[in-house]
C-alpha cells in the first residue's frame, strides 16, 4: 500500500514482481477521450462509401 515492490514466488522461484505505477501528474491530459468534443462523427458514417462498394463488388438481388 505504501508503494513498496514485492515478489511472488512459487517453490522458491520468483515468478512475478509487483510494483507501483507512477500516477499521471495533476493537470496532465488523460489519453482516453482526449479528443472529446473536438469533432463530430456524421450520422451516416457507417454507410459512407456504400455506392462505391456496390459499384466495385456489385449487389445481387
């Protein structure tokens, strides 16, 4: 809890070293969602290029 590292061993053989990770500095931008609100995804994003794909591969009906 205080940040000390420790080793997990099995049959006297070290397997894993557990250690604290450095936390991000206060005020540092979080990578997850860092572009939130900076652009908009069009409503038809998942259908963009449909006509081109149909021309290239054809659509059987």
